């Protein structure tokens, strides 16, 4: 039986360094097969519950389509469809769902919710984003970097913006585990939590990754091969004014890209987990932009549309990375050596 079997993935540290790297390669392998229309039914007849307390486009679609292609049956359980969050506890919900489904995906606010689901359901649980972590973003992000550069170790990722959110914390730890040099470039009040940095530093000792936490753009961006960011105000927050004041200098724009020194040598890509505020085409965007006199926020439209942008490959890779994670933890057969 494979070593992943029955595992819950609630944060990056639930995987060993080897396991994380394996899932990156397995995701790319399954992507290559999918491109040839080869979909092995590794999860035939498995029932998978998809709980969404927060909104989602990519994660919901990636879990659903990946499950379908693996032969499983995904069932969407949004916060308006089920009793959880209104009149039933996580513990009771977990016991019921665990008796009917073979695995559960959870996206929501508290990390303690996804942990309680894993504790009481008795089936593998996958974290599709909480306030604290976003592990099903990290695996596809590393896949996207690897498919562009052919390798991971020795590359440098620079993340600009809110360095304390779920995506930043997951990326920091994930890069450290994969041996990727990583800089979190944020104002001091939004730099990674001390306990997360400590976890990342522990892995970095093992893998040789260099970690830089800085408020200085030039230091953070120097030699970066990947520049990435995330929204300044995450789901559940509403502090636009404070964040805009703090984070405007950390916008991913052409000046920031130029600081990498890689504008002209083919050694630079830009990622964004999406959704992104890069133009005026969203309702929230319009309201906030007008109020604060902006036309774009964490990433300029010029960068978003540029030759460096790989954010839509990154989004597509969510599906294949999630497929790898589901197949590995719920499939009964040996997983292939890649
Ligand atoms: N990147 C990401 O998790 O996107 P969704 O919020 O659309 O799922
Ligand atoms: N930090 C963002 C990520 C969205 C995918 C949020 O939590 O809203």
C-alpha cells in the first residue's frame, strides 16, 4: 500500500519533504496524461464531500473536475446547503459525513474546523483553504515553477504584499520544503508569523533553501525568478484603507519586475493564485478603486497581461495537483515511481 494512503492534508507540514516533492512530480505526470486524454479511474466509485464555507472558483472546480476524471463522485456542500455553521457542530457533521463519504474537502475560516473534521470523520480530509493555510495552492504553484524552469532547487521566489496570510504562509513553508529560495517582501506589520517562519527555517536547514523576510523591495526582488502576490484583503477581512496604505509600495508592477534583473533573459515568471485585482472589471474592485482613487491593486494590468504571466497555467495546475493529492491519499493501488 502506498505511504500516502489514508492521510489528511491540512497543511504543508502534514507531508514530508519527499512526499511534497513527490506530489509536485505526480501532479505534472497526471497533467501530461490528461493532455493525452488518459484519465485512469484511480478513485472509481469513491464519494467525496466538498464543503465550502467561503467562496471559490478554482478550488471548487479543481476538486470537482479532478474527482470526476478519477472516477469519483464529488458532492458540493455549500454553507447555504448544509446545517454546519448554522445549527450543527463540526464534530457531529464529521461523524455523519465520515460514515457516508470516503473523503472530505473543506474550505472555510478556522483551521480548527478542518482539524476537527479530520479528527472526527475517520476519513482523509483535505484543506481547500482556511484563514491559516492553503496547501492545495502550494503544490500547483511548485508544479508551475517546475514546468517553466525544469527544476526547483536554486530558484528564487519573491512574494510581495500581505506576508501573513494563508497563501504567503503556505508558500513560505512549501518553498522551504522544496529547496526553493524564498523572499517574503512586506511591511513589518504584515510579515510572516514567527511560528510559521520557524517551521520554514527548520525545513530550510534540511533542504538548503535560503529564506529572506524583508520590507526592502530591492533586497527581496534581487535575482528572483518568480514574482508573486495575493490580494491585499483576504476573504473575511474588510480593512481596505489600512491595507492599501500599507501595501501600495509592494504592488507587483514593472518597476518591481525590473529589480529582479531578469527582465530580458527568460528567467522570470509571474504568478498569482487568483482572483486578482488588476483592473476595473469587478464590482468590489470598482467600489474600492473609486473610493481610494486606484485603478489596480496588488498587480498592475500591465504585468498581469505581460509575457511573464503564468497565472492561468497556475490555475489549471490546481486541478492536476489536487488530482495527485486525492489519488495518493485515497487510491488503494501503488502510486508510480516518476
Ligand atoms: N486560488 C484559489 O484558491 O482560488 P479560488 O478562491 O477561486 O478557489
Ligand atoms: N488570501 C486569499 C486567497 C484566495 C485564494 C484569501 O484568503 O481570500
